[in-house]
C-alpha cells in the first residue's frame, strides 16, 4: 500500500477534528490555503453547514481536489480557486477560519502571506496554520517510513525548508491579531483512538521521534 493511502485516511480526519476541537466557535466559512489534493478541504466540508474555499497555486492540485470532493459527495460545499496566498482574491473580513496545512514552508514572503490570511478573516475569526519543525530526527523518520523515493524526497524537503517557531512568532507579532500562540501541534488521544477504531487498521508501525508539527493559532 502506498504511504499516502495508508496515512491519509487517518491523518486528515484527525487534523480536522483537532482544529474544530480547539476552535470552539461556530464556523461556516473556511479558506484552505494550499489545499493540494484536497484531503483537509474535504474533511472540513464534511461538517455542514461549513462551506470551504480551497485555493492552491497549482491548478493540477485543484483538479485532484475536485475529483476527491466528487468521490466523497461534498463537491457542492467546496469552491476551488487557483490563487497565491500572497495575493488572495477575496474581500477583507470574509472567512470564519483560515487554515493551512504543510504549505507555509513554500511561501516566499511569509509576512505578506500571513497578513493576507488575516485580512480575509472576519473580526473574531481564527487563523490556524500547521507546518513542520525542521528536525533532523523527523527527517530520518520519514526516510524510513516512506517507501516511495519521490514522496520521501518531498517530505524530507518540506522538513528541511521548514521554519523554526521563533521565526514565525517574530512574523506574527506584527499582524493585526488580538492574540496568538505558536505551539506543538498534537492530537487528542481520544480522537486518535476513535479514528483508528473507525478505519480499523492502525497506521502506527513506528511512532515519530518527536512532535513533528507546530501550529500557529491567532484570533483577528
Ligand atoms: C506539501 S503540499 C500540502 C497540500 C495540502 N495542504 C495537504 O495537506 O495535502 C503544499 C501545497 O501548497 C501549494 N502552494 C505552494 N505555494 C503556494 C502559494 N504561494 N499559494 C497557494 N498555494 C501554494 C502547493 O501547490 C502544494 O499543493
């Protein structure tokens, strides 16, 4: 079984659950920045009345995302736009939640991209960004865990390009937010047990050495 096929059914429902558990406000509109093939967009659209706007700079990714949304029966709840996070084509104060998973390490001007994300959030809305720690132990973990060379190369490159949380904190200080935290992104144990029971096949062959991801959570 391919690495993504094994981990995707467990990882993205857990990410969505974790976000909604922590952002305990009513959410109707979500912007998924750098949606890629739409794993997280679809998990979010599976929670009515949520409508998801999924953006990616790469239209091929959005075509895959649209196919996934069709297959899961949530196509009408997601709108796909080819767009760059540095220049979002949306009005200010639009979304209840702006999420982004494993994308920030691609952004060439992080302060501009972050202020765009905050601009399109409605007042009181939440920015929730997750990316990896540039941790050498995590790099060797992924090299061991991912059998497909190209996928392993992408995962390792993502970790190597990742930023330290201190750098993110420095960027966020200048944003127009009421409060923010940059911390480890960890799953709730109950959520993990429930998801694993649901997919009936634990994907854990080996636990990661450390927490692999950080989260930036900010309220506008
Ligand atoms: C590592 S993938 C993660 C995709 C998705 N979030 C997931 O978890 O499967 C990063 C995605 O960010 C997109 N991306 C990179 N730079 C971007 C930018 N400036 N604006 C929007 N999307 C971008 C890429 O095209 C790619 O699909």
